[in-house]
């Protein structure tokens, strides 16, 4: 899916579903890193497990993850996966394939939201990330890695402001990320994660145990 597809009267599930239906479950499992047994794929997403039946592609997940966008991203991840291993090389959004095209939108609608909410609330950011299974790393003034889909970790970095510069926030990706979701879909994924981080920090979302 890309931004230019928005507004078209089409089912965004149709194309990735067709790709999956033409594939054997063992092929999908190998490409995506998802275990398959008893007619279901087990898809780890942050701390929780989602299940997608095959070939029906029915979806089971904890209620706070059972949204249209998360389901669509899960199907897209399975359909697009290329079995590329993590490179352990972090890059900014603009360096992803086609990322430059959406960079301003990503900065304005995703990274700026992180900065506004958590630029002076590192404790809130740390606690919200940990609630979603995040771990702290030595990056910036606060760095947190959240593992979304099995091969799609996100690195959140925040820098404190000072007398010369305001706070700043960035989200980095493994260089292999667009072998699983394209740049537009990765923006959707980050939006879903950031929405939950803010709701957790604001006391509007209590996540269930995994």
C-alpha cells in the first residue's frame, strides 16, 4: 500500500491476501519468521501474540491490538516478507527505500508527536515503552527499542532541549525494514505504536498481560 492508493475504492486486503493464498504456509513461515502450526500463524507483536488462520486469514488478537490497521499491517507483513535477516544497522526514515517521499509527513505526524508528548517526560516515555515490551539502549538522552513484528524493531531516541535547541525525537529502523513493509506502511506502523505510547502515558490505556 502507498499513499497514492488512499481514496481509491479498493480493498487494501485484496492484493496481500491473494499473494498469501498463492503461497504455501511453509513458504510464508520461512519468509516472515512466523511459526505455523495447526492451521495458524503465530505472529508476535510487541509483547503479545496474534493468530492468523490459513487459508481463511481470520485474525485473533488482544482487544487493544485488534484494530483494522494492525490487522492490515499483519497481512501486509506476511505477504511482503523477504526473509531478509536483521542487519543491525539503524537508519532514519528518509534513508529507507522511498522514505524521502514521505519524510516530511513522517516527521510532522509521527516524530513530532513523540517530541511534544515526551520531550520533557523521559520517565513517561520509558514506562510506556516498557509496557509495550521495549528495552532501553544507549542512544541519545533516552533510547528505547520496541520490537513490533518479528523482524521490525523500532528505535526511539529523544534528546533533551537546552537554551539553544528544543527537544528532539527520532525513530530509526533497521536498514532491512522495507523488505517487510514499505515506507508508507512503516509510517502507519509507527503511528499505531506512538498512539499507544501516548495513551499509556496519559493513563488512557492499560495494556493486558501477554
